[in-house]
């Protein structure tokens, strides 16, 4: 299909928070060559650019006065196989969970714990998506990109991507400078599993190591029982990142709250679940305008009743303030404000 352009386009169908913002221009493309041509045209017009995937981690706070780009580069290609590894390359526009489904069906291990995370392959490498003890950086080999300013190709080795917790060079130091066109993953044909997290531990009691498909199905069942489906209730997943605090701060808090859940990162830092902090401040189920804190998981802000971006932003700020007032800990949005 050729490049598709729409003007004054509603973004309602392009963000899972269901915010009805508009983009001056919305452009979809299917090949790297088309993308390079589009970038050249946009540069000539001096327009702002925002590249999106499924919009499952975005909050449009206002109309976007520029061009919103979306990739239709969809392929999954098996590059090579050696010993117990398989190298798979996927186009940025592939739906992330379609990729996970195909890998699990072939019993390739590595992304089964990341099943059912909304979004596309391109964003997986930008966001360093993570769930159930696994982050996507552990299976990324390379990220193929186009530089927006020049239209030239650049391949980032995983070591160059500066991955951290829900963080990467593309979200941080080089934010808005590169568009991901494909990602090369390294998966395992041997059973390398991570069943340390919560209910997944139950799979450890089986006699045989579970297949990638079995783990995928367990992950999907857990996620469906806990998280709201964006098609039924607008949301962007975890609204806040889990704060990482110095061990001294953690010790002071643990002296007051003996039940404080935590995860020791190293001898200096401890990660605390933001959901616990928010819950302790009494936010579960609370509404602000059309926005609300999800009653089953306080880390999620939902669009309960035609919420505006202002409702959501204000609610997020109120939550941040109350967590700070009670615990003296800052929590920051994981969701990208646009
Ligand atoms: C119900 C629900 C559950 C979720 N659970 C999880 C979870 O368990 N773990 C987790 O990590 N996340 C989770 N998320 C968040 C979200 O799914 C991820 O952040 C996902 O990677 C976003 O993908 P997307 O395609 O929708 O990207 P978007 O939200 O459209 O974009 C996210 C960012 O990536 C950039 N981007 C997108 N595509 C490209 C590209 N091709 N090139 C360059 N930049 C690009 C955008 O500019 C933006 O900065 C959840 C979200 C929801 C709604």
C-alpha cells in the first residue's frame, strides 16, 4: 500500500487512554524507503514529528501540531540458527504480541514472559518493555533505525542502546532523533525459563520444564485477571515507574512499615513498588473528573468516564504529591506525556 496521509486526524483510535486529541497530519508507511522520503518532505516543511506505535504508553495532553508517523513495516524473518540460539528479525510495525505468539508456538524461549504487552516491536526496543522478571533488552541483539535529521540508516548494537529500567537511549539521550524500523532478537531453542515471579512460580512444580507456549498462556491468564483491557477501559498500563531509593531511605521506611515490599537491586539501591505506596495513600478506586485509579491495581489510571487529558494529569499529580507527603518519595510517570 502506498503512503497514507490524513489531515486534522483524530488520534482517538491511536491511543489506549482514549484521548480525543488531533494530529495536524497522520502518515502511515510500509517500507524504509517510504519513511526516508516522508522524512525528507517533512524536513522541507519544517514540521514537528512524533512517531507512535499503538499509543499504549502515551498521554496526548494537547493536539499535536505536526506529523504523527506510524510504521506498517511488518515482517518476521528467521536470520540464522546456531547451537541453541535463533536470530529473528522483526519489522517495527509488527504487533508485539503477534511476535511473542509466533515465538512461543515454535517453542523459542526468551519473550514468553513478555506476552500480551500491548504495542509494537519498534516501541519494545524504545521502552525496554518488561514483565515477570524479564526485560526485552535481554533478547535484543540490534536495533535498526533511521536518523530523522538526515534520513540515514544506523544500527545500534544492544550495548549502545543504554538500556535501563523502562529506559533506553531512544527515550533519553537521543530522544526524538531516531525511528526504529526493525529489531533483531536472539532467542533460545533450549528451555531457558524465568519462573521467579509471583504466580509463575506455580509452573516450577511441574515435572518437566514448561514449554514457551505454556508459560505464555500462564502469563496471559495472570495479566487478564489483573489488568484492564484498553478496548473496554482506557488505560496506558502502569502509569508510574517503581521508585528506586537509597538503602538508607528504605531502612527508615521499613522501620515504620515492616510489611514494605521491596526488591534489592544492589548494596546501595532498593526498588519499591509504586502500587504499594499509592495504595497506602488510599487511592484505589478514587476518581478525579472522568479519570480513576483502577480498583484492582492502583498503579493504573483508567479513563472511567470520558476523561480529559487534564483529568488524568491532575490525578497523576495528586497521587505523586500524596505519595511524597506520606513517604518523602518521588514517583514519576512511566507514560510519555505528549
Ligand atoms: C494494559 C497495558 C498493560 C501494559 N503492560 C506493560 C508491561 O507489562 N510492561 C511494559 O513494559 N509496558 C507495559 N505497558 C506499556 C506499553 O504496552 C509499552 O510501553 C509498549 O512498548 C508501548 O508500545 P506502543 O507501540 O503502543 O508504543 P507507543 O505508546 O505508541 O509509543 C511509546 C514510545 O515509543 C516511541 N515509539 C513508538 N514506535 C517507535 C518507533 N518505531 N521508532 C521510534 N520511537 C517509537 C513513541 O514515540 C513513544 O515515545 C502496558 C500498557 C497497557 C495499556
